[in-house]
C-alpha cells in the first residue's frame, strides 16, 4: 500500500480534511488518533493513520519563521 503524507487542514462533521500535495481530501475522522489537531503532519497507509509530531514541529517552525520575515518591517 502507498504511504500518503498530508497535513490536517480542518475537521468537518465527522471528517478530517487533509491537504495532500496542494489538494484536499476528506477522510473519516474515526481513522485519526483522538489527539490529532489542525496543522498536524500525518501519514496515511490504508486505514492506518499516524501523526508525525517531529515533522509537525518542523512545519510549525518554518511557518513561524516565514511570518516573522513578513512582519519584520
């Protein structure tokens, strides 16, 4: 099975909306660990979903750095 890397975009009525390579796809929220949050990096293999906390922290830092660059003026 293919390993899909995505980012949680939002949660809607029983679904997790996951951004995968610039597009979004809905997955049943029940597939995701209860502690999953918006912005988490996830790996989806079939019906198995794992959250990569290290990758999530890295992404959050990149976004923070970009925001700081934009607002430096």
